[in-house]
């Protein structure tokens, strides 16, 4: 992902991500270890599409519980930096307050940036109208922010076209 230590690297294209998801999906069926994706929220959409076709990964191989809520920047997650800055995530380094004051829970619930990220109906572009939106939480908000500067825009590394 083009952020943090990887900011000078090229991220995967949407098509490359689909190939990667297929490899992860196939490996998940036989791996003796658990595969965890970071900033790969839209694998949930990929998995759902496979599931509809009867192409399941056994529960021991899945990196998320089917039916569970997705976690994303500012959605079930927040980050506190070494200076106390409260941010949606380490990859969305927007200063929304400091843990010294006000309370962390208050920032998470009421700061406008968190309110935006908690409400998936505020997503824009193709993620706004996507039928998988609640399932994948609009893909990586961090990658979207890093590549476009807009944390509510379309996930650039998702090949899916809604509808
Ligand atoms: S278009 Fe957006 S909401 Fe739809 S599957 Fe892709 S990342 Fe998820």
C-alpha cells in the first residue's frame, strides 16, 4: 500500500489484487496456518462471490468469521500515536484530538472524521452504490486516502463494478 514505509512503492492494481485474492482463496483451503489480510477488506466481497458459487473455504482456513462485521479505519478501530494523537488508523494519520483531552470514546463517537467513517452511506463513487458495501466496508479506507486524499472515495484497488 502506498503509505508509511511503503509510500514510494507501487501498490497492486485492482486486477492484480483479484489475482492475489484468488491465490489467497486457494491457499486458504489447504494451508495449515491461518492467513490474515491487512487492508484487504474487499476480499470479503471476493469471498462472498465465491461462496455464492459454492466455492467455500473451511472455517479453519478463513481469515474472518462469516457474518462478522468488517473492521476498517475509524470503523471498529482507532489509533493513538506516541504523542497521544487520536487517528482513524495508523494508515489514516488524521489528527482528530489528543487522548489527554477529550476522552478517546468521545472522539471515536463524535469527531466528524470518525462519524464519516462510521457511516458507510457516506462513501462516494462506486463504493457508495455497491451491493457489497456493508460486507466489505468499502475496501481499504487507508489505501483510498493514501492514493486520492479522500478517505470516502472509491477503493482504487477493487475491480468490482457494482450492479
Ligand atoms: S466497489 Fe467498493 S464497496 Fe464494492 S466491493 Fe469494491 S471496495 Fe467493496
